[in-house]
């Protein structure tokens, strides 16, 4: 997957927008995907050593399980709170898993729905990303 396709994958709702808050000369091109309504970030797209990554937000329990289930593709977040954010190698994870984590990150940062969001169903080995 390339950066352009990853950005498209993150623009899952009319409330999702692509922004570039960092100085490109100093930091390179790093898209931040955020909510238009509350400006909260839910994704940071970047490259490290030529590898395309995305930082995504999730509950600490979910991140722990994800890191255990996908140790080659999900690791502690880069430059973010490692309890609430994870770093995903987008080319080493199944597309449906990436889609689910992006959706979860979008949902838990969406102020309108923050109190009504249910947790991931983490009891099923096959479908940890199904919602209750």
C-alpha cells in the first residue's frame, strides 16, 4: 500500500480530514488525519527508514492484545502515548484488520460518540475486531 491509498482508507467519514500540521522541511510530509468537528487526531501517517506506518488510537487493553497477536506489524506508537496509541506497519497487516483499527481510532476520538462506544470483542480469537 502507498501513502495516497492509506490516506483514502482513513477518510472513512465526512468528519475525517487530511491535514499537514508539521513543517515539511524539518519533519517531512506527515499527514495527520483528524476530525473536522473536534480537531482530534485519529491517525498519523509517516515513514521510518522507508517503511510506511500509521499511528492509531485504541484502548490500552486492545493495544496489548493487538501487539500480542500481530507482533511483526503492531508495535508501540512512535512519538505518541504508548498506552493509547499503536504503530502499524501497513504492509504487514491484513487489510480488514487495518480497517477495523482505523475505524476504532476514528470512533473513540469522535466527541459526539465517545460515551456510547462499545469496546472491542476481545474474547474471540478469530474476530477480536468485531464490535459488541
